[in-house]
C-alpha cells in the first residue's frame, strides 16, 4: 500500500504526518507542489515484458499525461535484484539531488521510496504499482528501492538532459534511511 510519512528535517524518526490514504497523501504532497495519483489501470503485463510492450500498453495514459504536463517522451526503467549493477545503481540514487526538469514516474510493478526534502521537512513517499508521482524541477530528493531493488516504472520527460542529477552534497539521506 502506498504511504507518505513526513518528518521535520531535524528529527528523524518523529513523524508529523503518516497516511496510506491516497487522497490524504496527494493533499499533503500538493503543499510542496508534488503531484501524486493512483491509477486504476486495466493493463496487466507479464513481469518480463519488454520496454516496447510496456510503452504500447500504457500509450493512451502516457499520451494524456504528456499532454497535461507538456512532456515530450517516455521510457521504461526496470531494475531487478539480478541486475549485475543493482547495488551500484541503487547507490547512485541515494544522494540528495535535484533535476532541471520535472521527474515524473509511474510504477508499473514493484515499489520504491521517493524521499523529498522541502520546506524544512522530509517527505518519504512509498510508491508501488499503480502510483504516479510528479516531482517538480528543483525539488531536493533521493530514491531508494532497497537492497534488492525490484521495480518497473515509466519515466516521462521533455528533454533527457533534464535527468542529470545535480547533487547537493548534503548527507541528509544518511540520516533518513528508508529501505
């Protein structure tokens, strides 16, 4: 089940908000301009479906989303525990960073934690299959799918150069481990 837990950024372990209710999660994230939705998609794919099959199956949803956000393209990111670089890829996303364009992800299968650091708070958004999260450009965040990452997600973007991570150098992600 999706979940949002919020902490003061100086008080790890002391939650000021915690909910698994999608409407409450969306309302709390909206306070920092982050979008969150649950999609009740009728799409059902095999776990080993190829990227092109996934994109084709979700094309109607992607077209509507890209039109609404002004994004220009989408791709599929898939990470499994068997991936030879799973540990290195996980480590890459654990440092707090920003992007020059929005980070929009829809979880097709599996799960992961988007952790957002904004306005003196840390927002731990546990996203799973069916969740869409829209993190605006410039929001400090990190992502953790755990020691054995297992997820498939659609990424939506305007310009792939916007995906370059600009690391803040803050070690806050070490003070707020999530997986």
